[in-house]
């Protein structure tokens, strides 16, 4: 279950680290690395982008199967991008 609030600076930092790690993966991971980075940039700028959040949702589900922590991180970003979970400064 997603937290009711999440720390925006921490979320952005963790998304950027995940994006870099994904670049070392296979084709699927490299494809999503760009979108994870974009999510970090938009969240840092305070932009709600529901379409990006919806695009990343299947990746979050897939990632959770092998890497629960990273999958939860992406799922949290999706919820923040969609305005479902408020982020704190």
C-alpha cells in the first residue's frame, strides 16, 4: 500500500538513481530508464502528468515482481504524477 504522503526530494533522488541503474539492464529496462528520469524531473518541477504516471504503471507492476522496493518506488511516482498521493517538501 502506498504511503499517504511521500518526501519529494527523497523520491526524486531515488528515481534518478533507479534510472541510472536501469541503463545497465536489458532493452526493456533501458527503454523505461528515460521515463523514470522524466518522472523525477516532472515531480521535482511540481508537474502532475497523469499520462506519464499511467504509462509507468505496467512497468511498476513488472518491476515489483523481481524488485519490490524499486517497483514500489515507481508506483509511488505514478501516484504522485496522477495527484493521488501528495508529496511533501
